[in-house]
C-alpha cells in the first residue's frame, strides 16, 4: 500500500516519516513554505534517536500524481476546519482502473474531535476513524518533532460507522512496524469521545498557557465536568480514564529533543503559528452543540470556543490572556448561565 498523507504537519509528518522509515511508500501533501522545504530538503523528523531525513514525493494536490493507485491509502491529517476543502480536492481524484478516490480508496481521519469522519462519510464510502495519541510539534517548514518513546504514539482505529475489516488490520500492521501501537477496535468513536474530553483543555492552554496552579486546574476540571455531563445527557459512551491508562501505560514518554522545545498542544500551535483558524469549534464547540441539543448548559465550553476563535482571527499571541482574567470571564459566564 502507498500512503498519501494529506496534511503533512505535526501529526501527518510524524506518521509519514515513521512509515517511510519502516520501508513503506509515502507521499506527503502540503502547502506554501512547508511544501517548498519538503521539496528542497526533505522531511526532517526529530525523534528520540536523532534527526531523520526522508526525501519523499511532496505535492500540493492529486493532480501531480496522475491516476491514483487502487491500493493507495489516504491519511487525512489536516485540522477539522480544513477537512471539507481537503475532501473537495481528493474525493474526485481518478483511480487507475476506473472510479474515484471517494468511491474506491480508504480514508483515515487522523484528527482531533469526532466530526471529520461524519463529514468524510458524506463523500467517501470507506472511512476509518482514528483516535490519535501522538505528541508532536510542527517546528518550522520541513521540520517536525515527535518526542514519544519507546512508541511514537498510539492510534486506535476502526471503521467510522463501527466495526473492523481486513484493510484496518493491514494498515495497523504497517503502523506497528513504524513505532506505533495501532489497536483495531469496533468502537473507535468511544475512544474518540474520550480524547475529545481531554482536548477540551486545548483552548484554555492556547489562550492562557500551561494549565498550572490551583485556579487554572480548577477551571480545567469544571470545563471537563461540563463535557462529561453533556455526553451523559446525550447517551454517548466514552472510554474511561482507567481504561485509557491501562492501554497507554508508559508506552509514550516524552523525551527532551535538542532544538525542538515542546510547545503546547495543537490549538496552542495554531495560535503560535498565526494560522488564522483554530479547531475549537470542533472540540469545545462539539460540547456546546450537544448541550443545546440535549438541554444541558455548557457556558464554559461556549466561552472557550468563542475566545479561541477570536484569538485566531485576530492573530493574538498564544498564552497571552492572563489566567486570572480567563477565570474571571469563566465565572461571569457561569453566573450568567445560572
């Protein structure tokens, strides 16, 4: 199988680089300065064993590849807010022997949140959800770091509509050869919703920096409790914290890497890079949506979604909102809702 990584940033670059290291054929899809750097210098992947460089085909879209192969696998690793545009480009791509990518090829959603597989299923017949546990950072154009050891990450995967199949197991075997653990599960959404609860902290971290100190930790606990209450009202199951700890153990431990300081999570990185967009609509916004549908107030998640969106549009610096000010705004939002 050839792996086409659509969005070769932090997660996509780490997965693509490790697959290439394991001898799998990989194509990277990127834009702008990142695409130019990949073409000129290759993908530089900084991992605990050192910096690895891979000269891989890098393209902006499917046109340069010609007809796709029947055994291609599409790995979608863009942020959720960019999913629709990516699918617009790749769904109609022709496949050798007839048909299109949307009709014939498997698409794996290596993204935070739970919405991308639903978006993809409107276009693609064969969609797989992935719960991504992979600490990684986009360092600069052409350079990605992944400090996890002994495993680079853990990627639960399964069919988006539920169940498993041989394709998922073949992909999991390739990932297992590439420094990942890739459990194939029939209920991948249950793992994705558990990850969603953890990702509710992303906006708080992006706005006010690391969640440290009593006040910030208490706010985080309140935001998560709000999310848990909403999922319970919606009747949505998720893997427990104990189940997650049992699976992960100490398999992914962060190792300090020279020249690659560990920044914040994916939302923090979006603000730090000034991309102009952020994934909060599909993280805290998912809780806001479900809360409205099921009659459960979610004022704290609504606040984080709104502030994160404003910071992204205005290109304000990551971590520039004083934690005390965020707590004050949260208390006001909670009081107004009550």
